[in-house]
C-alpha cells in the first residue's frame, strides 16, 4: 500500500493534463504568459479574493508576503510551533523573530494565548491538515494555507502551496499568494520578478528575486483546479468513513476540515505505527519535532516544556493514508489492522 498514490489521479485526468502540457510546448512560452494569468484569475475566484499572484513555492508565498508587509529585523511574527518548518523558516529568513504560541486541541494555534506587543507585526496561523485556524487580531494575518485549499481568504494574505502532495498539487514546485489588498498584490508582483517595473523589464524598482510560477505548472494546475472541490468532497467522505469506524477506539479528527491529512491521536503511537508497517500499511508522523525544539531555532532560546500541547501532539499524532482516489478496500484493511492492534 502507498501512503499517497499520485499516479491514480493522473490516470483519471491524463488526457486533459497531456493536452494542457502540449499546449504550452507547442506555444513555446515557458515563463509567465496567459496560462499563468488565467490560473491566477481562477484561483482568486476560487478563494473569493480580488488578487492572486503565482510564485515558485508555498515557502516563497510566505516569504514574499512578509516582505510585502516590510517585515524584517526588529520585528516579531507570532506563529505555531506545530507545523512544517517552512512557516517559521520564512519569518526567520526575513530577519524577523518567530514567536511561538502553543496549540489547542484542534492542533492549531490557541488564539486565546496570543499576546501582541509593539514588535508584533503579523500573525501567521497555519490551517493544519486542512482545519481552519480562527484568528481575530489587530495586526496583519498571513495565513499559511498550504494545507487548506478550499477555505476562503480570511486574513490579509493567504499563502498556498502546489507541492505535489498537497490537495491541489502540481507536477513540481509552485505556490500562490491571495489577497484583497491591491497595494500588497502589486508589491508581491514586483518582488517575485526582480523588482522589475511592469512596463520596463530592465528598470528595477525594488530588491526582488526570481520566484515565478512555471507556465507548465500553471497549465496543469488549471486543469486540476476544476476538480478540487470534488476531490475535497471525496477526501471528506474517506475521512468520515475512517471516523465512523475508529471513533470508539482512537481520538479522531473533527469533521470540520478539508482533510489534507487524516490524523488520529493515540498514546502508544510508535507501537501502532510499527504494527501497521509490519502489515504493509504506511503512516506518517506530521510532525515529530515541534519547531521550538528544532536545532535551527536553538538561538530563539526555547526549551522543552515551553509548549506542552505541541510537544504532546508530536508524540501522539499519526496520519493515515488519505487521498481522493483511496479505495474502500485499502481503508478497510487499515481500519481492520488498527482494530486488531487494540483488540
Ligand atoms: C507544504 C507546506 C509549506 C511549504 O510549501 P512548499 O510549496 O513546499 O514550499 C508551508 N507550510 C505548510 C504548513 C506546508 O504544509
């Protein structure tokens, strides 16, 4: 069994994808062009937002959003310690200080514990595994929506990833920033393309970088965007099927979720993981080390015990295979083995 089988999805839309790729090859425009601008418009619509800007990755979407808000050294950005490294990495790469706040039982940042001071320039919540983090703040909110395509824009900016394993995955790297703020949208457009003036490529207005979304990826993602709502429903159905069968045995996730991951919590997690692996059932641990305990963030001065909920979660979480094309047979095997383990 595979944890994630991307070939099944490709086979189901192969003709449309191949046609889209061929269209780009035949046209010979590989950077920017119509495919990218149309995909941006379609994503803005999908997120019920005014502007969408394609970038190179979800990581760059976060980084460029911080840059667009002029966040740098001396500044602090509040985020969760229970996420993928990219969230806090983007903050630190801007020269700002990531300030962690513990999570609650939803596995998202506990907004009741957020304390804003004069250095706090933004909050970067993560909609972890596809469950919406609710933030009501007086500072800018940069949503890390890498795992949450399907949720409408709720912050100042929302950052998406098209990493192949994400709900809307490309066939390579890609990302997008979505916002209703024209000034920020224009700034990200400049930053992602060497600060080049829209009217004159060789007039560089600000210090930028190269973080464009590939034309081929945009063409592929335009095809896949048409299916994302259906795929998100299929994920939800698969999740419901797991939950109905497992809810009396393990702690199952809340149904209010688009299920990028289906993550259960159990006390003897590592034993269960080994047991399932022995039956050819792959599982994943997202995330085994909370960010405040990562060597790279040692300089921030956090210690074991600082965020007990995040630390506990990292010991208890186990993600089961979930994707739109997962079969009932595979799910039944997984459920059976989990029940067997607890019997
Ligand atoms: C995948 C992911 C990212 C980074 O996206 P890339 O496109 O791989 O750079 C950032 N944050 C979270 C929570 C993610 O899951």
